[in-house]
C-alpha cells in the first residue's frame, strides 16, 4: 500500500541516482544537522536524516489533526490553570517518580507565592499515529502531546521542496502537488513575538535555554550570564529547548528552574504547562467526565479531542490498577508501558512489559507508569537516508505531529493557532524513538 509503486522502489539504478540527488538537494535547502562526531562545531555538517519519498497520509485524518489542534491548545492551557486537577492527577505519580516530584515542588511553591506573570505562551506539538483497525479503517490516535521543547518545527519547513524535487526527478510530477508548504517555526516566532510585545519592555530579550551538547545539562554559565550578572539584560521570555529530562538538571539547574519560575519572565512552558504534558495527565484525561471539566460548554470540542484518544489505563494502586496489570501481562503485545519521561527510548514493549510489571505490581512503584493501547499503523516501504548509513529499503511506520501555539493574557486568549505539521518515519523494527534519538527521520505527508 505504499504510495510509491514497488517497481519504483525496487529500481536500484534509479534509487541510487535519486538518493544522491536527494542528499544534495537537502544540503542545498538547509535540511542540516551537525554531526555526532563534532556536535559543537559547524566546520563539518551533514544533512538531517529524511525519507527518500514522502509517505501517504489520508487527507481527512490530516485535516482532523489540524482542526483539533486549537482545542488541544485550550485544553493544555486550562489544565495548567487547574491546580486541583493537577494535584489529584499527579498525586500517585509524585510519590514514586522523583523527576515529576521535583517539578511538582516548584509548581507548589510558585502557586503558594502567587502568580507572577499573567502572560502565558504555549508552544506544543501533538503527535499521532494512524491506527489501522481490524475493520480496515484507519483512525487518528494521539501518541502524546509535547508541552516542552517541541522540536523540528524549523528544519521541517525545508523538507517539502526537497521531496518535490525528488518526485520531479523520479518523473512523478503530479504528486508534487500533494505535498503541502509547511513552516511551523514561523507561527512559533509569531507567538513568541506576541508574548514579547505584551510584556512591553523594549530592552527585554527572549532567552533560548538550549542544551549543553556534551552532557545535555543546563549550561550554567549561560544562565549565570543571562540572569545573574549585574549588566545582564531583562528577560521577557524564557523558551525552554531543554529541561525535559532528569539528565538536564544538576542541583544548580533545579535552582535555576525555580528562579525562572518565580521571575517576571514569560516561561514557555511555565511549570504547570510542563506538568500538563505528563503522560499521567494524558491518561487521566481519558477517564470519563474529565474532558467535560475543561470544556463544560463545548461538547463538540470534547468529542473532537476524545476521538483521538487511544485506550489509556491507570496503574495506580487499587482494583482498577490491578485490572490493568492483569490485562497487560495477558497480552503484552497489545500495549505500551510508559514512564513519565520524554525524549524517546523510555517506553517498554512486549515481553519486557511482563518483566517490569512483575517486579513492580505489588507496590507503589507501579504508579510511576501508565499503560496505553499499542497503535498499529499501516506500514509503508521507503528508504531512510541517514548520514553514514547504507541505503536500504525499509518497512516503515510514520507519526504525524501538529504544532500548536497560543498566547494568553490573564483570562483572554490573544492567539491560538495550529502552526504546521511534522511527519516522522521510522523503520518498523524499532518500537520507540524520535529523530533526536537517532531512530526516526524527517518526512512529508503525501496527502491521499
Ligand atoms: P517520548 O516522550 O519519549 O517521545 P512517546 O509517548 O512519544 O514518548 O513515545 C515514543 C515513541 O514510541 C513514539 O514516537 C512512537 O514511535 C512509540 N509509541 C509511543 N506510544 C505508542 C503507542 N501507543 N503505540 C505505538 N507506538 C507508540
Ligand atoms: Mg514522543
């Protein structure tokens, strides 16, 4: 069912030619990444990994994902303002998950001290897979929503032209039209600029909090220089592109996070929005009646959001959690076991689910996880181009992301948009992992 016919995929001479053209075109268009070998230098760079061909995505499901995005923006924002909900949803998790607990402590402290900044800036990405049901129908199912450091909104804007060119060289001119223009980063920048404007201090800067590439920890000197030094600049907005994994923090890093939360700066995300993106909150949202709490007057929004939910199950202590454990152990291949982590490579699959659950099922530890139905997309065949890897025809699975941006000032929504999309494709032999984790590659939807 690949959009590219098998005889094209198997034409070795053509593929050999196309991959050379593809790599050069990627370089020409700025689909770039620094290399693993020299991650802190731009002397030698390479193309970011990408698929040779765009992958088919049904237009109706693409539209569904696009249209539900502004509802997800509102949902995340409303969760972030609902202290009672966050307390209750994460109560069991923070007993056993140290990382979430530390974030939550910061949250409690800033709540107690009172809100210091009425401007809220949210930049997120909701990820989906297209589940192929037993009845042969495909449906849009959310994998997760990323409320912190949602990435690839910039580089993906350069990939449509690359795929269009490849299709042209491959003689598939008609299909070029089925690839959309896409520039999520432009919408992100618009939202950042809007929040900056509302902050209304012309001298103030936007601070990008980035990774220390060597260690993925806070760059102490950066924080020091930007926030502590006497001749430092006023920070209007802190844009986190880091801080979503335990490894990102040292003790000093935790102090810096607290300091930023307490500051007047607009945080993207603020701590409550960060917590709204946890997998435990995702699971709680799937419980009956919970979405209605956030959209009391909008049953349509509730229905649109709920339609994208896969089965999500609590592992909290008690009968419901016991049932989840039994169900998972009886049929591990039907589920994914997820801890409260981001960044790819943390989820548990197959027989490993039984092992992990066997070891934690009798104690509180199990509430560090949630269980989710495994989504099974229709595999497609494609070539994954990655610097240094040999060319190989792979059976692939795709994940569609929609970028959301919003700005709120006090009670009023100032901006609420879907700013674009991201298609990532990986070889089906990998259960987990994103582009940064070295598993998935950039792709474009070929709308069918
Ligand atoms: P992370 O925060 O690490 O990105 P995700 O929940 O997005 O965590 O999972 C990482 C990857 O695991 C996804 O990109 C997807 O490839 C795979 N995955 C996650 N959940 C499911 C699921 N329910 N069914 C199938 N694959 C999944
Ligand atoms: Mg993910």
